C-alpha cells in the first residue's frame, strides 16, 4: 500500500492503525468516565513507536499512558520533566 508517498507493508499498516486507535482511545478516556483503558499491547506498540521517533527510550520513568500523553502533546510537561528530557523536550510533540 502507498500512503503519503511511502510504501507500507501490511504489518506496518496494522501497527500504524493500532497506534492511532490507541492514542485516540486515550483521548476519549480523558473526556469520559467508566471506559476501559487501551490494551496493554496497544500501549506497548505506541511506546515502541514513540521511542523509535525519539531515537531511544525516553529517559523518564513514566507509565505508558503519561508517556503517550506527554510525548504527543496531550499533557503539558512539568519543568522537572522538561529538564529530564533535555534537548528532546523541544522536539515534542513527536506526533499530534
């Protein structure tokens, strides 16, 4: 499949859709109560993708949900988090 000038394998397409669905699931979770959270597998795939975009695992001890919200710009970084990320903080959000 070709998308935005890039060729994706079927596996890459499925992972991309899983990442998008998981991030948007977190968006819904912020606005509604009583919803189950995203699957651990979905959260792990998003973390793997974001670490890949960052070029390494994030140097902060965040759980998957906070990591995803912070690195996608859905949660503001605290001064301490910004300091822990160093120059990488200026690269955020990695995806919107």
